[in-house]
C-alpha cells in the first residue's frame, strides 16, 4: 500500500493569535516579580512570626484578665 500511496505529512497550519497589551496583567506581573527578591522568604517568615507572637500575647492577656475577674468575682461572692 505504501508503494502506491506514499505517506506525505501535511504542512503545519499557520495559527496566528495576536498578543494584545494588557496593562492590568503587566502590573500584576511586575508586582509578583517585585516580591521575589533576595531574602523575600525570610522577610515573610519574620512577618508571620511577629504576627503569631502578637496573637499569642493578646490571647495570654485575655486569659490573665479573665482569671483575675473570676478571682475577684469569687472573692466578692464569698
């Protein structure tokens, strides 16, 4: 069969899609690249750790105040 009808590959079709400038997409890309500088992961980690410390400190303060109020409440009732 291949002697009579040899296989001939079709030429590739030309698929042109124009690229339009999208200002919002470029701004997002620039913002993403600005975050990825040397030491960015360390800065993010330090920021997260300070937020965690603040949250832990506020939670501790809440429990201390609550315990103090309960002690004063029991003292007043008894």
